C-alpha cells in the first residue's frame, strides 16, 4: 500500500459517504487539467496531502440546501498576482472556475478580500465587516507570510489565528486554513517553519482543515514539476502555480465537505 | 546530566584568593564528564541539520519525535558547564574576577554572532540583486526591507534584529550576562536560586515578559523563560542532581519518563500524520496545542527532563563506549561548542545555497548533511590539535583551572 493509499484508507474508514469521497478523491489524485495540461504542467498532488479528518458542515449544508456556495478569501498578504491579468490568473479566480465546473448546478462565488502587506492582526480588525459584507459559507484564511516577514510574536500570531477562526465560525462560515508559499530561495530569511508549525497546531486544535500550500509546493518542487529557485521575470510559472493551487484547493474543499462532484479529469 | 560526578564533599579549594568567599555548597569538579561533551556534540549536529531548510535528513531529528529538540539539550548543558567552570572560579577567585570572565565570554559570543550576521548580510545582498519571481512579489518585500543597511545593522548590533536560525547565540549572550549574580546565589542558596529562576519563568509566562525584537514582535527564544533551563543545568552541576539522585534514578521516575516520551512521540507524530490524529482526543489536542517554543512550554521542559532521566539511567559516567573512537567525533565537537555552533550556522547557509544552486535532489540533501557534519568534526579536531600544540608551551599551560572548553571553549 502506498503512502497515498494509506491516507485514503484511513479517510474512508471514517467516512459516511465513502462513495462520494471516492469520486472526489479520484479527482484530486489526478489534478493536471485543461490549462495546465495544455501547458505541459504536471501538478498532481498525493491524496494524503489533500484529505483532511476535519469537516466543512456549513459548506455541505449550503450546497445541499441552497445549491449555492459563497467563498471568501481572507487573510494576511496578497492572494492576487501582480501585473496585467494578475487577478484573473490568481488562485481565487481559478478556484471559482474549477469549483463551478466540478459542481454543476451549484452557484459558486469566490471573492478575494486580502490586502497586500497586512498582518493577521490587521486582518482581524476588519474581519467582521468583511464577513457581514460577503456572507460566505466558507472562508479560505491564508496566513503566515507577512507575519513571518515582520517577525510577529509567534504566540500572538497563534492567538490572532484562533480569534479569527472563532469570529468566522461565529459568523456562520466554515474555515480552511492556508499556510505560506514554499519559497526555497528565501527559506533562510523568512522563518517559514515556525509559522507554518503554528498554523498546523491551530488547525489541529480548532479541528479545521489545513490546505498545506507549503507542503504541496515543496512536493511539486521535489518532484521536478516546478523550479521555484531560478530567477525569472516571466509570469508563466506564477500563473501555472496559481492555477494548480486553485485545482488542489478545490479538490480539498470537495473532499472535506463530502460533495458529489465531477472528476477533475473529466474537463 | 548527572550530578554524581560533582560530589558536594566540601573539599577545600586549592588556591583561595584573598577575595574568595566561603560558599555553603562547596563542590569539586571531578573528572571531565564526557557525556556532556557527547550530547552537546550530538545536539550541535542536530541543530545544524534542523537549520538546513527543506532537508530530508532533518525529518529524522529528535524534534519530529517529541516536544523538545536539540536547543533544550544545548542550553541545559551550557548552563551545566558554565557553572562547572565559573562556579569553581567564583569560589577560588571571587565574584569580581569570575564575573569578569563570564562577561568576557559573553562578549566573545557577541562577536561570533556579529560575524555570522556579516555572512547573512552577504547572502541577503546576493539574493536581493539576483532573484526575481512574480510568484513571490509579497515575500520579496523582505529583501528590499532588510537590505536597508542603516537600520538593519544597528538593530542587529543591538540584538533586536536576528536572522532566521540565529536566535540561539543572542539567548546565550543574555543568559551569560545575567549569570554572575545567579551563580553567586547558586553557590550559597542553590534551592533559593532555582526557586527565583522558576518564579521568573512563571512571571514571564503569566505577564508575557520578553525582550523586544526588530522589525516587530519579541525574541524567538524568550530569555526570561529559557533562563530556567540554563539555571537548572547550573543547579544540577553544583550538586543539585547529586542531592536528588535517589529520585532521578528511581525506577518509577524512569517509568514515568519513558511513558511521557512515548506519549509526546505519539502526539508529535500525529502532527504530521493525519491518520494518527483520530486517535488523539480533541480535548487533549486543545489542552496541549500549541506547544510554545518561544516561552519554553512546560510540555517541552518535561520532555527534556524525561530525556535526561533516561540518559542518566542508561549512560553511566564510566560507560566504556565514551572512550571508543566511534563516539570521539561527537565528543570533540561538544568540546568546542561555540566554534562548532557558529560553523554549523554558516554550513547550514552554505548547504542551503548548494542544494538550491546545484541540485535539490534528495541525494544532494543527504550529501550536504553528511559533509557538513564531517567538516564540523574535522574543524573540532583541528581546534583540539591547535590547543594541544599550544598547551605544550610551558607558559601557555593553565594550572589547576577547569578547562574553559567546557563552557564552549575560550577563544
């Protein structure tokens, strides 16, 4: 049994709707899709990096009851890529596109509310207003980068993250945490490990799914799918990576919320 | 690790200066405890491996299998050996002279830290002028931000700005700076000194005391919390462990320690392996998470105690393997800890550079890990050789003085 199979078996054992998850998991095991495939990019992700023991009950309920899913991207740092077309090619837009395709008949809307260079504390100040405005069923909460750059006190960072999760859940939405980007060039300059470790700890403590962007991008790098080290001003890799992150995040949301979805390889 | 080597036998000092102060808890350092050198050497290797980013080898270091990591071992042994070396000096030469020696040591470590910072500066300058990628627009802010030398260098000199993986030496500097009065009290009222240290730890935890950092936040290793481990090491060296040897060596203590090590191993593994997490009740996760390294969580502290109990139980002072050539490399590294620690930080930078520039393959990661440790061993051997040839000169020989290498090596 491979590592991926093992993770899958554990998820299945606990699952109520195992058949549904199976469909979703098969999707997430084969992630190369339209645009990425056309560009010759392989960005598959092992199943055990996607599957989570945590659940997204509000997402499940909203999709089943109202046939709608509103997602807000919140958190510290930018979610969009710079330059012309950055917004359309960034992962929030990709996520909306993939979810709309994989969840036919469901009205999916993804709104990005991140502000560049904001720490989590600054995000928390405006969180209630953003939540009232967006009324999401799910908040994708990205954290780590700006706080790591600014060396925010790690314990304060953890408390701020807990507060934000409570605030979001109090507003009636589920949470998926997203950690830092993998960045081999700056690893000795940004204390990535400490902050990603804290995010993981909080995810475990609050029982919310973690989208391990750091681990997934490192896997792509080690597998030779992407070169994150060589300097480049060409935005192609950035676009491809955001496309792949959109795919993987969609797969995780579908699997974690136990949604019936079309396979990723079918479009 | 064990105070059994340092009996509180009240033996008279060999050369008492006029300013020498009689102490309540006299002690005489016995033979050199090679276990200290061995475990500090291993801790230095582990710190080096942990400091190489994205290195497959550091998935096998002790931090992955429990709450504490090599930092606790390093700080405890540093406290132990500082008391071993400077405790005797304070008894024989008085507070002023021994205090001055401790402060000189702190200065040497400060210089070493600034030297490492210069290397870091070179690296960040290289990255700033050579790296660009639209994917990392946000992260590249750090490079432009940190490459403001006017503020960055001043903040580094003030020990407020500390690059990644360069937090241990500033902690060590502050601990040594605080050490003379602590040592003075440890020699007279060891229990009171340890109690005050624990009270400071508690105050730091409750009142969130820490030193400010730059560009924001606080020190990654809170000196007000971590001092407890350093003082505890010193307390053990000055006879504390010997006085409580019965408790330390009790089979029940060993059993509890083993149980705690297994528990923490399971929890630590569950952080990385989703499948194991379902066996950890949510209430346990809520209670123990997050395990603060900054403030030396009690979970980490007890994990280190458990390791120490197991080590003391299974590795006696006269363990024959301590003399074997197989363990010699780690022992030699532990005997020159300041130099080897600094070298390790530099090598971790270099290893990261090599892996990134030339090959990120697993083989390359393993190779740079092994080569780095080999370079550390060779350098430690070279330092020993230098000391040996210098020691042959009659004037250079120090009489009746505990080897300062134990406190990290006199520079």
